[in-house]
């Protein structure tokens, strides 16, 4: 059932990615990695899409989702919303959640697929969980990197490493280039066979990462994934 939430803050993450924040009601309970259905009105019609919560349950004052704009109907209707406007939110839903018992984790993000990982990582750091997380994010360019400063401040903990790769970097980019592949995983995560893998992003990226991990002999049950289908 949709509940009305007033937008309290809008944060530009990149030129085409924005976070929408809302006050968190005391009875809004969720797990890190879960998503909500967001409903927006457009020309008298209600339209809706799924969005992972990029906030962590440890952030008690607010909840947040983060949208990449596409120029399509829902996207444009949302983009027209301002602080003070109301949106319908239904949820939380989903089982793509942080396993708090797992000691060694790898998260593979394709672009906007980083949103549930921001939630899980913030939760892990705030709760001081006994785990070690390697986040590998693939983006088109360095301008497309989402939550860079947030991850940078969380990387003060030795429990978190963030690896960034760009598929279409500028000449200034000094980091890793290309899609996430076997070489990057083996180099950045030498103990990859002992780890639980999470994958999130557009369906083709998720599919190719699943195939790659299976080829690398990661057992199927150690590969968890969320498809941003429709994206
Ligand atoms: C569990 C879950 C969590 C998600 N979390 C996020 C999140 O955190 N952030 C986020 O931005 N998105 C997220 N998504 C995806 C989100 O729900 C939307 O699908 C996405 O944002 C695109 O919506 P849109 O309306 O802007 O674009 P759409 O209109 O859905 O278009 C998306 C793509 O489909 C193509 N397309 C659209 N219509 C057609 C057509 N008729 N024929 C061919 N191609 C077409 C477009 O060219 C475009 O590339 C999530 C999805 C799921 C299932």
C-alpha cells in the first residue's frame, strides 16, 4: 500500500543521478539492500517503478532512493518534483540483503547498481560488523561515479576497499579501465574463492558477471544478485 512521503531533500550525485530524501517514520523498518516502489503522478496518471533504498537502516532520521535519469516518462515526472512535493512509497521489499554473518564479501556494481551497496556498506560500518567488503564499481566515465566521497570517507575503515573501473575514461583517468573481468577480480580480491558475491546493475551486466563468477568456480549459492530490470 502506498504511503505519501514529502520530499525533504534532493541531492545531485552526478549530472544525471539524483537522490531523493524523506523523513523516516518510526514504523518504517527495512533491511540494508531492500527496495521500495515509488509512485509519481503524471498528467493525471499514477506511474510507478522500483528503487533500492540507498540509505541505511542505521540512518534513523531519513530514507533515500537514488534515480538515474533516462528521459523517459517516469524519469521526467520525477525530475519535475521539488522539495516539499509528495511521492507515494510502498515497501520495503526484496531479499537482496546484507548477510550479517558473512565475514568476506565482494560487491560488484554496474553504474546505478551501486545503490543497495551504499545501504549495505553504510550499515556494516555503522554497526561495526565483523566483515571485510571489497566493492568493485564499473562506470562509463569518472563523472558517472556515484557516492564517491561517501565511500572515500568510509574507506577509513580497513574493512572496506573500493575499486573503481571506467569503460570510457577521459585521458585524465589514472585508474583501472574496462569492464569488471577475471583479471580485475583476481588482482583485487586474491581470496575471491572464500567470498560471498553480490552483483547489482542492469540485466546484461548482472548476467555477464554471473557467468564470469561461475566460470571462476564460485558456487551458485555464493552468488547473490539483483537485476535492475526495466532499466
Ligand atoms: C529491485 C529494483 C531496484 C531498482 N533500483 C534502482 C535504483 O536504485 N536506481 C535506479 O535508477 N533504478 C533502479 N531500478 C530500475 C528502475 O525501476 C527503472 O526501471 C529505471 O530507473 C528506468 O526507469 P525509467 O522509467 O527512467 O526508464 P524506462 O522507460 O523504464 O526505460 C529504461 C530503458 O528501457 C528502454 N525502453 C523503454 N521502453 C522501451 C520500449 N518500449 N522498447 C525498447 N526499449 C525500451 C529505454 O531506452 C531505457 O534504456 C531498480 C529496479 C529494480 C527491479
